[in-house]
C-alpha cells in the first residue's frame, strides 16, 4: 500500500521561520521607534506646559500685587488683601512659595529693575526679565508692574 502524504519539508519550514522572524523584527523596530517618539513628544509637551504655567502664575501674581518688595535674589509680592507670595532664586531655579505651595522653574538668569518708594523707602520691583530654556533654546520673558503712586509722585515733583 502506497500513501502519498503531502507535507512541508524541513527546508520549507526553516525558510518560513526565517521570513516570519524578519517580519516580527521589523514590526518590533517600528513599534519601539514609535514609542520613543511618543515619549519625546510627551516630555516636550510637559516642558512647555511647565514653562507656560509658571509664566502665567508669575504674570497673574504681578497683576494682583499691591506692591512687590525686592531684595537680593528674591522679591515678595504683597496683594491688596495682605496675602504674600515669595519668589527666590537658588541654584539656577526660581522658586515660588505661597503658604505650603512651592513651584519652581529652571532659569539661566533673572534681571530685576526696581525703584525706591519715596514714602516707605522700600525697594519696589518694576520689572523682572527672566531667561530660561525651552527645547534647549534660550527664551526670555518679562513681567512688569506699574505703580499708580509713583505716577502721582512723579507728576507732583516733576520727575
């Protein structure tokens, strides 16, 4: 009795395994590249959100402040309701402290312009120019405060 069984040979099976290995390797490479790109994109978005959030808080703090009292490497924003927010530069970071809330931003440098209040003799911050990095490129932003008392003082004494 003669039987004709049709089956794959060992050589055909080895070729099939080699082709499948190549296909699986390419799929893994594409997937890992895609996962790395998503991770880099997520880090970039996080960096941009951190910077924009800190900038918006600083702008809002300057806007809401009654006065901004400056000192060496720090300034304190005093609101109309006497609540205060404290900013301090330490180890290339600008820290924002409000009660128990602490926030920070890595900076390259900060330039603070201030004037002396003729009535209280306090050093009042008018402008802060902050240099930081976004996506490894230098970026500058500026916040400013205009004091209505200074405008009245300057008009009264002709400065």
